[in-house]
């Protein structure tokens, strides 16, 4: 498990990665579970495979698992 305190969700529909984590000038690309999708209206919101909103632009993330050098599988601080 990787501590992601201080990192928040950021995204841009024109970016090849669509969504990433940002902490100051640092960026970490993310890998979401299958079926998750991002919607921009006007900022990013991420939905799980059932369509439930789970995280939005600027929201904090609790942690993830390292996959390679810079990609993380993340989960929101709260699923409420």
C-alpha cells in the first residue's frame, strides 16, 4: 500500500492519461479498476463500474498499490 496523503485527483479530457494524481508540481498517473470511467462536467468525476460516483477533482485519495514506476491503483478517502 502506498500513502497518497496530500495527493488529489486532477484530469483533462485532452490528456492521453485523462486522470492523474497531483501534489504541487508532481504528477502520478493512475490505473483504475476495469469498468471505471471519467466524466467532465466541467471538472473530472470518476464513477465505479456500477455508475456510482467515487471521486471528483481535488478530492483526496487514501492509498494505492504501486504498479511499475509511476502508476498507482487508487481508492478514494470515502465511498459515501
